[in-house]
C-alpha cells in the first residue's frame, strides 16, 4: 500500500511517459486564451505546445492568463477544471 503521493502541476516539463513511470499525479494548468479555456496535460491531448504558442501569438496580451483549478481526483489520476 502506497503511503504517499507525489503531486506536481503540468509546468513540471516532464514527458508523460516519465510521469507515468514515476507514478506522479500531474494536475493540469488551465490556460484561458480569448474565450476558451484549455487544460495543459503533459501529453498535449487538449492543446499541444505548438498550438498553444500559435494561439498565444494571435491573441492580444490582455486576453491571456493562466490559472490552476483542481476539483477532484479519480482512481489516482488528478483531474482539474477551470
């Protein structure tokens, strides 16, 4: 039985495979670009790195912000929300 869990957020800059190997719980940072919120997962499933920077370049500075929202955990995997 595991007595502790290492938790980090998606700014840890690790590959998903390494986070899985180390059994890390990774909380996704949420990025608001314009009117849409994207969860930043390590595997890029919702918004990839290239897409993020492309959208960021096309959006006015005052429309960009980051926030961390964590609502619940399921089955050892951390899930977040805006």
